[in-house]
């Protein structure tokens, strides 16, 4: 059970959320919501996962999904911004989650002023948002969390899924893992801009951004941080023309960070980083390094795209010798290094 103090603190954070929605409402259209609920052994419906976020005013999505698997239901739809505020107010003030197409769900959830709001940059995300956003993640009391159901989901008239998580990923476009339960999130997308692509070479870094209708690149400035293998670092400003900007560098970077800021108030809008040798591929980062500079990539060590071999394969045509083929392929590439 949440305390009265928690409830009052939640109301304060909720006002912050609503204020951010209002400040960005010029670029907002309707609010997309997705929800999955499960019925427990006591026959009560509980929230498994629910989220709400405003779409861009020009965005068109096919919504209106309803899938009924008996004790597990999924729904996706669109409501107005005021209706979305009423839904979240009902959660905080009346302990009820009421979304169109679903039965009323009892819930107790709270927001914490120091930890509930998290910035998420553009790129792969838990939720189907393709721009940077703030994630207001509610803390749901354990007694009100729905079981994420690892059992098979099947129905004569609906697709089959090995688990509820698989169904939610397919229907709602969310990736929360098989152990998620009781998720309630309200998102504040920032549709001013996102980093579309970063191209890294040994002499330059090029950054391309994407601004949807209603936004202007003139309102933004980019900041670049580059660190080389020797530990020396440089910084540079990125001023965009036709949604592109570039900066000169002297060598292939060990790590790199690009940040987009609002010129008006310095607010962080988006960011993307690159770490050479990381086992994780950074979406939207492209390496453009000529053949003679491949040693810089080799020095960064093995990764999901680089694997060292003690001997050359018999079919030498399989060896990738071009830097562009190295960066554009998602397959592992074999480099030969002599061993003493």
C-alpha cells in the first residue's frame, strides 16, 4: 500500500509530467496507449504493462488493436491529451486504471521525484518511440502487478505466442523481457530532432540529423567529444546546414560522443555515443575508414564485427579488405595478425 506522503509526492511529479506535455503540445497530436492485463486466480484483472505517449502531430499509425486470450487481454488505441491526463489522474487519486477497450483495473502506483524521470536518447527503446523522450516510470505496488504469463498464449482466432512478452512485443512493439510485470509508464517525446546517423572516418566525423515538420535545425547546436587511443581528447561545436554538420579529427577515435542541445535554453535534446571495441553495435553509427587505417580498428580489439584468426582461411576471397565492407556488414570479419 502506498502512503499518503507517497501519494502527495506522486501528484507533484505528475504535475511536472503534465507541464512537459503542455510545453511540447505544439508538436503533439493524439496520445498512443498500449496495455496488457491479466486475470489472476482471484479473478481480478491486474496491469501487466501499460504505457502512454503523445504522437507527433503529423504521425499516422494504424491503431485500434484488441486481442482477447481469455485471461490475458491486449489493447492499443489513441486518446486526446486531456483524456490521457485523466487516465493518469485516476491512477493517482482513485487507484484505478481506466483505458478504452479494457475492464477497469485496480492499481496503486507512485512516482518518485528523484528517480522516476529518466532521459532516453533516440534509437532502440523499450517502447515504440523513435525520438528521444523522458520516461516517467511508475512504481507499482506488488499486490497490483499482473503476472507476465510465461505460458503459451493461443486462440482459434488469434496468433499463437510462446509467452505474454512475445505477444506484447508483436502487438504493442515493446521489448521489456519475459520477467516484466506491473509496468506503467508515461512518456514525453521530444520531436524537435533526432540524430539520424554518425559517420566516423580517420579524418572527419559527419553527423546527420532529422527534424520533423514544425521543427528547425536553426534552433539546435551540436557538441562533439572525441578521445583518441593515446588519451588525448578534443571537443568541437557542430552547426547544421541542410541537417548535416562535420568536424575534422586527426585519427580514428577510441570513443566519441555527439550531443544535441537547444540554443534557447541549453536543454539536452538527443545524444549518441560510440565506443570502439565494444561488443554492442551502436545503431546509426557508420565507420568509414580506408584500408590502410584498419590497424586502428584492429587495435580496438575483438567485437561483434571483428574476430582475430591465427591463420588465413584457405578461401582468401572471404577476407574483408575494404573498410567500407567492414562497417556495412553485420557479419563477423576475419583479420589476420601474425603471432610470434
